[in-house]
């Protein structure tokens, strides 16, 4: 699933979204329009640092990939953010209470408020404003298929491997918290291993992150981010794939003297992909934090995707084009 951690500070850093290792063929185009809605609540402070994120974020994006041939393809994504106090607080308090999950202190404050900031030594080094619509930083990416996926008659096969490179343009308003005001660079690898029930996908990457002006002028540096994920894709029906994915990443606010903002985050995602017609698919996913007191509490993801690489059962089972 091409999903990501929607922690507000992490969203300012380039992230090559998880993908299968198969590059598109020359002239082939895939496209995806998606939205992810996240409920945030986390706060903490020390003698020198303070951090709070309370609110909800809707991130929408429209993007495409184009095959260049010889194992290369390139892509882009145009994301926007909507931030607000939201409406999920009461529901999530009841949800956590019913199942005995920790609510990270959500039930002790007023519902449906918005506040996102990080401070170091009394200086504001990051802040996300409440806005109806903001353009975020625009990522560009390229993939080169090093080893193609090979699948045998029984469904098993040999893994494929691809190298990826990304550059994120500073189109987001850094003063509003929608970007970091600098060009980020990412590089990594992704792999797809066909198995009898579907496919296993994995990826790892590292991003050279920029820092917003508010951080730089106060001597604070956003840390580079290393991230990875492992996903399972099972295909019980010809036109339906069931998906599970575990993601991990380091914190860009690592220099903040506060564990609730500076330690690694892990999330688990459950979802599915269903073919509606031809190469048109609908995708849905739900994300939960596995590491308490660091990652966003809950994310719902919905996508419409045009995936010509899934045009035949063999290509779908190999994970090509996702």
C-alpha cells in the first residue's frame, strides 16, 4: 500500500511510498488518486522541550508513473493538506475504552481542538497551522528495475529488486508547516517476492531532510529519516487482493529533547485492493500505531487507481504495477 506515517513533522520529509519492484513498460502509465484521514493526539514536555499534536489531517494526492523502457520508470505526486480539530475524538475515546487500549491522554482534554507544534529552549521550531487547504511539497521519483520478478507455474518464483531515487520540491508553505522549505533527496531499494498465495513486498530508504526556517534560525536541525516496510499481498479471488503492511521510520524531530517526539515509529496497516473494471481498482486501508506515544493514533486511507500492470492474472499475482 502506498501509505505513509501522517505525523505532521514526518510529512515535511520526502518519503518514497512503498511499491512493488516491477517497473512499468515503455509508454505504460499508471495513476492514483488517494486520500488519508488521520486523528492525532500526543503531548509532552521537559525542562527544555515541548511537543503537542492534537487535531485531524486530511491528506489528498494525485500522482502518476510513466514507463521509459529499459527497466526505468518515473513518477510524481501532488499532495494537499486539510487540517482541523476534526470530529473523531469522542468516537476514539469510546473505542479505546471499549477495547482497553491506551488513549495517550486524549480523554483528559477538550475534544475537537487543533494544536500542532514543537519547541526547543522556549523557541518554536515547528508548527502546523489549521487551514482549509494547503499545497504540500511535491515529490518526484525514479525507479530502475535491477532484477525482474520471475513466477513459475505453481505461483512461486524468484524475487525482483529495484533501485529508487526521489527528490521533493519545496512547494509547501513552510511557515504554515506544510513543507520544510528545502529540497529533500531520497534513495532506496524495493523488492517483490512471488509466493503461492500472492506476493511479499519490502522496501528500505533513506532521506536527506531539510529543515524549516523557523528551526534553522533557532539552531535546530530536522534529522534525516530512514524508513522501511514489509507487506503481504494475498489474492483469494481473481479481482481481490488482501493486504497487510508493517512500516517503520526514524523521527525527523530526533534532536528534540523529548522521547514522545524523537523515537522511532512503527505502524501496521490492513486493507485490500479490488478491481472494478479492466485496470481500474479501488483500494482501502486502515493504519494503527504499534509504538505508543509517537505515531498518529488512527489513519483511514482510500484510493482509486489505474494500474495497467494488473491487467492479467499473472501480472497481478506478481505484484507488477502496484
